[in-house]
C-alpha cells in the first residue's frame, strides 16, 4: 500500500525538482512506403505516419493525467530515410515534418543514414541534403551512424559530416544554429 508520505515526496519531486517523463517514442517502419518516385514515397510516408501515430499525443496526454506526471516530449522514430529515398530525400523530410505537425508530436527522427559499413549513393544524397532539410523543417531530427566497434569508422563519411554540420550551422544561423 502506498503511504501518504510517498505521495507527498513524489509531488515534491514533480513540482520542486521538475521530475518528469522525458520522452515517449513510437517507432514506425517505413520500408513499405518505398514508391517509384520520391513524391510517391513521401506521400506514402505521410499517410502511414499520420495513420499510425494519430493517437500518440492523446494517449500521452491521458498517461500524464493518469500518472500525474508531465511527459515532456512525444516523438516518432522512423526507418532511416536513406533506405527508402531516391534522388530527392528532401521531399521525404518535408513529408515527415508535415506528418509530425499533423499528429502533434514534438520531434520525428529518422532523417538518417547508416554508413559505418560504407556509403551508398542514397546515403550520400541524404547526408548532403541535411543542411537544407533541417533549415526547412521544424520537427525533423537527423542522424548519421558513422561507425561502430564492430565495423570501425567510415572516415570519408566523417569528413563529409563535418562539412554538412558546418553548412547546417550556416543555413540555420537565424534559428541559433
């Protein structure tokens, strides 16, 4: 049985020490969204994300009420976009951002590439599009896996990412980089 003292301690942690649940995340595979064009893929991505995540924020809000504790971020994580994009990954990034706004999540992650074992043309296109994608979207998060203890570090990708990070800072300087 929970004692009154424990309830009071929890309330104190929430109010005075800002105790919270940092994030809830919904994972969505986008592999089935690959279309014949990036526009087809982007449309399929938007449809799938909005259909599957339509209740994520309301469920998170219900959990907040039930637990009496704030959930700071509701987010979605998707399959790395480089695995489904063609020549214009930016279209998919824009679809992700639109879907995130539609369902009301704070962030959507997956504008990403996995290049520790090597870089495909799609991986490189996506990496080169990161500065523009992040400067044109509000909720899209990007990442690039450059290495692992098993495969080592892809130094060509490290060099490219350094250039893209600098370019991203330049493109987003009005938003505090």
